[in-house]
C-alpha cells in the first residue's frame, strides 16, 4: 500500500515541485492550498491522476483529511517580500495558526511533519556563513518581521510538539531557491531581474548592490527536502547553495546570460534588507549526504527558458 503525504502550499513554487517528487517516488499525494499565492496551473498535470488529490483549503482553519497519513510537509506561506508585506496578517497566521493546525493533524494521524522554515530566521546575520547554531539578528517589529517571526514561531512550536507530544518532526531552513513555476512578479531579485532583462528594461538593484545572496536550483532543494523527510533528524538543517554572489554582480550575470540591452539602475535599500546570506551546509552533508549539484549558470540557463515563455 502506498504511503500518503499531505503537502500544504502544494500549488506554490516549491510545493508543486514536491508534489511531483513524492508522486514520482510512488507516494499518494494530497495537495492542499488556498491559492492565495499558489496556482492550479502548477499542478494541472497531476490533477485527475489516481494517486493525486487537490484540496482547496486555508490551513489556518481546522484541517480535515480522511484516512491515514504518513507525512505532512508544511509549506503553506507567502514567501516573497512583496507577498508578506502586502499580506502581513495572513503571513503571521499561517506561520502560527497554520503550523499549529498542521501539527495537530500530525499528532492525530501519528504522522511525521516536516516544516519549511527559512534562512530569514537568521535576519540580517552578523556571521557568515550562517550555521544552524546561530540564533539570528531579527528586528521583530520591522516590516519583514512578520515573515521572520512567523517562521521562528513555527520552528519553536514544531520543536515543542516534538518534545512534549513525541511527534516526529524535521525543520528545513531553506535559502533562496529558483527554477520553473516562480511567479514573474513575486518581487524577488531573480524573477524580477529575468523579467526586466528579457524585456530590455532597466534592472533595479536596491542599495549599492553589495549585499549578497546564495541561489539554489529547485531540483537540488527538492532532493534535500526529500532526504530530510526520510531521515530521523529533528533539529533544523540548512538547505541551500553556499556559492555567494553580490546582487550587482548577479544583475550583470543575468544581463549577460539573456543577451539583454538592459542597464542597471539603483534604488533605495528596503528596511531590514539582509546584507549577507550564505548557508553553511556542512550539517546537511553530514546527516543527509546532501549538497547542491547544479551550478548557478546551469540552473539559470534552465530557468531562463521557463521565464522566456512567461514573458511571451
């Protein structure tokens, strides 16, 4: 009999790729999404298949799933700055109430829960690279705090359920990830740069562009999530690509890859925008035998083909 997984946020960018992964690994997949930032088009190729089910539902409300469950992947949440700045209350609610509801379901079904956390729990870090023992540098009352603190709370309640109710849990701290099914206008640097470059529009870099990011191709990230779900590791694990690049150099790289005529323009840096972001993935290597395989240029070339079709 197939194992069953519930993926909240399953119609989103990462969630839909995880639906594919678990379906292809032979699991029965239940995708749950309220379509606030997700899209049915991301899972349209799975709808109607025997081992796939889509449930439109807001996980901040009580979650009902018939039958047995072996695993819950809690990926429901706005995940880009433009989303959580426009939907601050929903972001806080899905990180708190949504995680509470998902953990309650895991307890009722005796299922494992894997929480999608984020590198944003480190805030604007004072160490580089960031390892799992670092407690972070977060402004709880700043505009970005709604996402950072929602995820920090989600980690705390997940560990509380693990310790108090003996629920099997895992926590993935996900660093910037990219690939097909990203929304062109989700506000993050990578899709924004691609959209602007493919249209030969000015590429907007915030601040002086010296801030750094580390970009992980979606296939690598999904492989890491799957390995973590199959492991018995309960403490947080960083999943990301430690290859760091400044935003200005990244903008230039996108211009070069796309053959664009775009020029870079500079705008004021948003409040609490992290200056550095680079994962220490030594723990993932040790406990999951995982490290990213797709280099940035290879991943960007694949992603460019997807964005070309989106731009039209």
